[in-house]
């Protein structure tokens, strides 16, 4: 019997202190399988963490911590010059903020995914990737680390014997070297939802996508990111959910 295909769909949530946004986040949860919750570094606070975890439990989602550079002014999307000691300290504090609330609500922390500039910097900077992975291992050697597929973060995760979740992006363009096209580039994002859905389907099926250089790129991914800060996030999540079901692919 042929094994049914499945893919994890993750979304960055809890990135606001506005209760209306928490409500909006909860409405797209039925169409995803994992969430990465802002830990207060780039966004969020203790109340947003509490509510988002409660909603995630209700929707049976895998819960992840989403630590970043401590930079709410720039939403964690700007590289910070920060000492290793300061970075390690903020990573520990942010991860523990999620883990402690998970414990209070009798659930488990499933994974950790860096956010924004910290995520992007770790794909090119192996020393930074090591710091992130080492802090994850120090926190819990059995927890999963989520990062860009086939990146430096994966390499150091292997070196530290961490479980790694290879992530692909439905709405972002790639270079032929498997790196994401930077957000400031005119070709960073797909121009239409149809392009994004097509790429998501190809990633889920293990098929080649096209890099901006025109070179086919095959990425083996465990999870696909759906950006929750898009104003149409719920509609996009519904469309993706429907498309995958039409192709007999489970979200899990």
C-alpha cells in the first residue's frame, strides 16, 4: 500500500499585543499543524504567549518558541551587533518564557525556530548558527530545531546531534545556492498567491522549484512556513489546506 504523503505547515503567531490579532491568529489555526510563538524579543508579551498557547492547545498544534534579536523597534528584522554572552542570555530568557507557560498549561514545547534577521544571519554565519543550536541543546537536547533547509543551522545541528526540521517557504524566492532572496530585493517575494501555492505544492511533493537564476532547485523539507503577519493569512491558509487535500497530502 502506498504511504500517504504528509507535510507540516507552520506559522509565526503571537506577534502582537493586540487581542484582536490573537483572535485572528486563532482563526487560521485549524488550517496549520505547528505554530512558532513570539517570545517577547521582537514582539509579544506574557499575555500574548499565554493566550496563543491556549489557542494552540485547543487546535492541537505543535508549539514552538520563536526567539529573535531583542529588537522590538525593528520587529527583529535588522541584524544586531550583540555579544555572544548577551545573545545567549536573551535566547535563554525567550525560550524559557514559552517553556514555562507550556508547563503551566500542561503541554510540551515541540521545537524552536529563530526569527527574522537572526534566522537569516544563521544561514550564512556558522558561528552564529552554532550559538543558536548550542543554546537549544543546553535547554533540551531532545527538542527540535527548525531552520532553513540545507543551511548552516542544519550543519551545526548535525554536529550537536540535534533533531532538525528543514523548513521551506511558499511565498519567498530562492537563490540557486538554496538561500532565500533577501527581503530588500525586488524578487524576494512571489507576486501572486497562485505562485506561492504552486511552490508550496512542489515543496510538499518533493518536486523542483525554480531559483531566481532559473536553475531548478530541489529541497527536501519537513515543514512549510505560512506567514501569519499577512493581512490575508487566513484566506491563504484555507487555500493551501484545500490545495493539499486535493492532492491527497495530509497536514500533520
